[in-house]
C-alpha cells in the first residue's frame, strides 16, 4: 500500500487560502483603512443578497401568481432566511467600519 503525499492533504485547503488571502492583504497593506474598506464591501454583499432574494420572491409571484399556503410559506421562509443572513452581513460590516475608524483615530 502506497503512502499518500502530504501535499495532497493540503489541496482541499487551497480554496480557503485563496479566498482568505484578499482580506488579509487588504488589512495588512492598508491597516485600519483596509478594515473600513472591507466593512463597506461586506455591507454591499449584504445589500446584493437582499436584493437578489427580493427579486426571486417577486419573480415567483409574478410568474406563477399567488401561490397556495405551503408554497407561499416556503417562499416567505426563503426570503426571511436571506434577509437574516444579509442582516448579519450588515451588522458585521458596520462593526468593521467602526473598528477601522477607531483604529484610524486612536492608533494611527
């Protein structure tokens, strides 16, 4: 039985590294201003998610009409789940902006 290469064990972690590389470079190179920029980007992602969920909901209503009870409940549940996720993105983005501004004024 052959031994597996240790490099093959790290291969599944490559996407995590590539996704995490951008924020780390942004914060490292720009400092607190990078934290503010990353917070703004998170808020924009939350807004895009909210608008996408509302667009899907509206398209379903327009294309298929007013749905029956269980279908309407499923659509409303999907809309609520997307809204909750975007609310978390808004809050964490705002917290990053506040931390970045505090870092600019208190540390820098």
